[in-house]
């Protein structure tokens, strides 16, 4: 880049100007582009911080008055159970759907002892994809003001497994439960929400759908499907006053994750659900995806970082995920061998 002096007006007046050659123009364009990219990243990160730590979410009362209903699938354990407890405290009557009838009954009794709300129960195995079960659910919710739907039912692999070694029944169950079950329940409930011009649809996503996860390939693919489906559905239903969110989560202490001890990055179901219900309508750490949210603070920061760098570090992230799940698989196989040996003795 060259600088030239030009004489203007009188000998004591000089002006410093940039040479306007093509190299200088190209350099200025690159500089401006880089500054714009950095500026956008900084602004996005500030929005993430505001969303996670400062700005409140929409009030649950926006989606239905006290005494309206919330339908929760996979309600008997973990996150689903915690959604039931917290929505009951918020004054919603509950339709609880899960596989094990005894657990549903115990949960309904617990809720009744602490809250003045109604509960309706349906025991169904989503892996069966039984039309009769969905007909029973349709009859159960007929005439109810379903204001909130929590699509929580889900299934992962028993242990991290290469795709070619994954049993066929496990492949089928994961896709049937995670994808088809979620779609069929949502299709039952949504027409009423459209008629009332309000409603909230929460679908539990996963970092496994946010980023490709080797050795959990089918589960990862099913959660990626839910991400795109929720974004499309949210665009369709927004004009009807319905809020749709897929909730992206890292690990949570639960039977599915097989993790019992909470940490800064692994919350309890209670802490996680509190963050979800307190940040409705906020993207958290997922501003790059429409109708998506990572509301728990550490998950939000992780989601923002991973989605920001994945374009330039995709192979690194993919390799890290693969190595981590290979290690988990080896530990699980060694544990299975030890237990097998004990039974043989």
C-alpha cells in the first residue's frame, strides 16, 4: 500500500491520500469483511449472554390460563417427570403418557399430594407404534384445552455402537420412538392449539442432533431430524400464535445418560427443566437455528461455541466425539464381561 502527497491550495497545505490501485482496494475490502465477521460474532455472543443470564422468557400463562392442560410424553422418569412436577406447580392440569403404568400412578399420587390439579394417565409403548394406543390418546385429550405439549419420550443406544453392529430392533425403536412418536402426538394436539390461537410445543433435542455423533449415528440422526422438523413446524404455526421450540441439551443426570452426579455442565433434571420453562422464546446458545434453544447456561455457552467453530473445526469436533464414544463403548463392554463372569461363578 502506497501513500502519496498532493499539493492543495498553497505551499503550507498538504493532504495524505491512499493510492487507489486495485491491490489497495482489495486489501480494504478484505479488512472490512473481516471486521464485519468479527463484529457479527461479538454481537451474537452478547445476545447469547443476554439470553442466558439476563432476559426472561415468556410467561407460561401466555399459552393457556390456569386450569388448562399440559401433555407430557415419557413422563414417568427423569426430565419428563420433572416437567410434570413443575408444570403442576404452575397450575396446569396434566396428561401423563409413558410406558410403565405403576410409575405413572406413583407420579400422579405425588402430584395430587402437593397440588390442586387434575391428572389423566395413559400407559403406552411408543416403540409399538400401535394405532389403538394413539386412538386412546385422542379420546383422552378430546375436548381438553391442551396449552403445552412436551415431546420428551425418546430412546438412545444401550451403549455407543458402530452403525454396522447396531441391532435392527434398536435401530427401529430409536426412529419409531424419537421421530414417529413425536410426530403423531404433535399432530393429535396441534389442531386444537390452532383453533385457540395459542400453545407451546417443546421437543427435547440433543447435542447429538446439533453435531454428528459417531457410534450414536442413528440416535444422532433422529435428533437432527427433530431439529429441522421443529424449525419448519415453528414457521408454519407462528402465524397461529403457537410457539415451537426444540430444546438442545448436553448431558443431564438421568437413566438414559447413566450419569448420577451433577456438575457445572451436567445439571439435574430439576435445574434443567427450570431453565427451559424460565427461558421460553429465548434462543440461549442456539441463535443460528430457528425455533431452537439451549437454555441451560453451560449448555448454551457450549452450543454457541460448537456451532460457531464447527465450520472450521468440523473434523476436530467429529474426531473428538468419535474418540469419546469409543472409550465409553470399551468401558461398557468390559463392565458387561465382568458381570458375565460373576454370574458364571
